C-alpha cells in the first residue's frame, strides 16, 4: 500500500511478528523502495500517518529504536497511532511520533476510545497545517484499528446496531440478504452464483443452540457497531477537509476491510484473541461469562467465523486464504469532486493495493524518484488506475494484467481474467499443526475465468489443463521476481521462530532501574523455556507493595509483585486461569532477595526445525523463594506456547495499561520498595542426539504419509 510494491518485495510476505531471515519475509522495507510518504515529502507535501503501524519490525519497536522503520523514518513527518497488528482501543500502546503517550489515563472507563481520538488528532493536524500554511499540500494516511479485532465500539454505537435487529435471523439469512442487495445495487453481475453454505467448516444457523445463537448475535452486533462507529469518525475527518474548503481538490481513496473478513475468532468466536494465537478455543458456555461486557475493556473480542463467511459474500473463505477472493478482495471508493465527474459510477477493472502509489504519483504529477538519499530506487510494481476516473474509460480493459498472491503457502495467480488458485487446505484457525513441506507442488490447483465467473465458484481446471500449467509457470516466474521463494506454509510456528532482535543470543538480562514500555519483540522471551527471575530489593519501614516486573496484561502475561507486603508471582493464562505463587508473610524492612524459578518440562522451540510443535506449551514446576528459602511451589500442567498479549509491554517498577490480575491491583501499581537489581536468566532447552533422531524419524514419517 505505502510503497507501490508487492508485499514480498518489501519484506512483508508475512507480518513482522512471524518474520524470518529470507528477503521476502524479513519485515524490513529496504532503502531502495521509498514510501509514498517520503516521495511526497521530498516534493513539498506535509505527510502524516494516523492509526495502525504494522510496518515497523517487532524487533525495532522499542524506545531506543532504531527509528528508520517507524513512520517518521519512512517519510511521514507526523505519526499518531499504535505499533503492531492490533490494539486495545480503550487503552492502546499509543505513540505520538516515537514517544509513548497515555491520553486515556484518568478518564472514566468507556469514555475515551482511539477511534474517536485518532479522528480528533487528524482533524487537529489538518487544521493546524491549514492555518499556518494554507497553500501547502498534504497527505494523510489514515489507518484505523477497525475492523480488526479487538472490536471495541462505544456503547452508543452498540445500542444503535442492536436496536436495528439486523442479525436476528442468523448468518445464512444475512448472506442471502447481502447477495440479493448486491445484485439489486448492480455491484455484482446479475448472473453471479454463490456456493452452498460450507457445513464442513461452519454449521448452519438452524443447527446452532439457542445459547450459541444468543452469543453469536452479540458478537456480530459489536462488530457491526465497531464498523459503523469507525465509518462515522472517518466522516468527521472528511467533513473537516470540506470545512477547510479543500474537498474538491482532495483525492480520497477509501478501502474498507481486513484483507477478507477475518475468521481468527474461529467457529465459536472468542472473548480474547490472545487465546486464538495460543491455540485455545473458548467454549460457548465459558464465553457467556463476558456476554454483558462484550466489546468493553474487559474483552479482546472477535466474532464467529460464520459471520465472516457471510460478510465475504459472494466470495468464499477468509482473510489468510490468499487463493480465494474472500481472502483478498476489498471494496474501494474514490472521491475527487473537482476532477471526477462520473460520480457514483462503478468500475470493474482489476486493481491491486500496489496500484495506489502510482495512482497518487500520476495525479500529483510527481515522477517516481530514480534515487532517494543517493540510493537507486527499485521500480514501482503497481499500475496507476487514474485512467478509470474518466467516464470514457469506464469499460476500458484493465491495465493491471498480472498479479500473484501468496500467504502461508496458499497462493494464486491472476492473468487477464483467469485465476489459478490453490485449493484451500487450512482454515485460519487451523494454525498449529505440521506445515505443508512443499507448498508450491503439494497442492490441488483450481482454475477460474473471473470474467464469466465473478464469485470464483466454477472450477475449470479439469477442462483446461494446459491453462493450469501455463499459469503455474507464470506464478513461479512472478515468485522468483518478487522474492516469494522459498515459500513457507507454517503459521503459528513462525510466531516463536528465532529472529534477529536485541535479545537474540542472550541468556541473562540485568536491570537496575525502573523501566516501562519495552515491547514484546524486544524483551526477554520466557515461553517454552526454563528461567529464573531474581529481584534484589530494599523494603522501607512500614512495608512495601507494587510491581517488580510484568509482561503482558489482562488478556495474557505474568507479574512479579508485592501484595500487602507479600511476594507474589502470577501467570495469567489468557484470562481463563491464573496461577499464583504467594509467600505467607509480608516482607520485613530491609534488604531481601526474591526468586522465582521455573523448570520447563519440554523440548522447546527447537522442535520447530523438524516441522514439529510438540516442544511448545508444555508444563513445568515453579518455585518462589525469599532470601533463599522456598515459600511456594506448584506445577503448571500447561504453559502459553506462543505469545503474550502483544500490545502490552515489559515493565519494571510499575505496570502500564492493563494489569495481569484485576483482583489484586490496578495499574500503575508502583513499587514502593527500592529496586537494587533485577536479573532474568533463561535456560532454553537443548535437543539431545536421541531427541533429534526421534524428530527426524517423525518428520520423515509425516512426509511419507503425505
């Protein structure tokens, strides 16, 4: 979107949290591929970025930078938003430029929300610019967290949607209604067909229990409220442009969606998306505990995939399924009142998000730079769609004739109306098994003529085998050209795969001062390992309390703290269970050494090299000691295998954003003892020759079976 190049070309074949060392997957935008922000900045524009920044590598997101991959380092003079894939909209990890800010502190719960706050900030930025220099052109990249999970609308919008009763008849009926509306509006061809409801993936609405139906309606109403709320706030931003008298000469490109609709809530939905990314599906009866607070600060919620399937009508499948239109097709509206006269008209040419940058360059009369900072630039890979703005080109052939797609080993190739697609072999929630070892060839290939089959529902592979071979050959050529290879079909495994960062190779971490805001990608990784945390503190007269160390928050994480003077270590297991080690006595005044030691009973992340996840999420024994004396010991049957709450940080001496246990304390919960030294030692499992032999045998057996 921001470079005009394919995602593998700029290192984002996968999100940064799953990055690997190969050029197409390292999550680093190289200096020879300048962003639209930088190009426009160099040509006199004021540039800004609001909302989601999922382009800063997770291993460069800390307060010490480097900042060249942050928005301000990529050519956007002003940034107001969050770093990462999603954020708690009530209490986000929010930044202004590269400084973390907390504007929600002290506000009553439920009264501050990022969806409104970022609109306010964007309006303020535009107004300040207009008042100081009304002649200066501007570029605003506006990227809300909606409708990505968590779905966090205000109560006002939840009530509005609930009162409409849009979803009471269930997802089958909603799908049919959407389909009929699309045909009536003329946004899909009249002869479009839709495939039968996929009962092998999602059950029919009538087969859901009354309790399930009640929960699923709540989930989707909150999702729809989030969308409506966000749309309203975007309307305020556009209104501000009109109020400045600049709407006629402002090009607005509005793309709404989340790739395809996300199914990362799984078939049941979830009150906590962090559970999904740790491979846990929360039963409906357990989810009902959060029914009355769904979408509030108490949840990190996502809806059932049944609604996601319905919302992708007339296409099938979801976000992550790169071979299906339901996973890659988005709606787009373009407004430029003083220049586009064919208002309200439909355009059906093939376009791709990499076409946005060349379109902006064409309409602004700015050529793509040959060099930036003395670095020769790689060619723009997209194709301008500015030609479609003219009514005489309404039916002109698409100028973007060939485009590949790939994600997690599922792939497709579009060429002049034809689309070669791999058959979907994994639903998005099936992310934790062994990966397809040969995603290029170990596939069933399907062929579609999209010029005649808008919904990609009529497979012609058997009828045109030569076309299948031709398009596969083209995909391989495109893949080589744009850094797609080597393809990797693993999903969850890549979350915990080793990658370069400031903790890589280190086994001991020492801290002597309070510190907050260190992101997960730059802090010690304790999962799937043994570890020892030692805190040397001095308790004042009258006792002490407060947070010594925490990472994560309300939806997953751990904390080491003093509660009414007693030492506590607590694991929050995705807000479903909390395991606590607590000393029996309050600490006396003076110096003390507190230690939490965990012995992990598993092989760890090393098993991933053998396409095997058995080393992850195993149990172990935790022991809490005070001044060398054991005061608490218990066994954890299971541990978190993948990830803590990603938008919460590693904090020492206090707790930012949400806490790991609301029943014990409320942030910031500052430590009132003096911290002399905090030491973390991580002992990662090492495979024995016998372990390796067994894993190799298992990998060979799996390959033989396939």
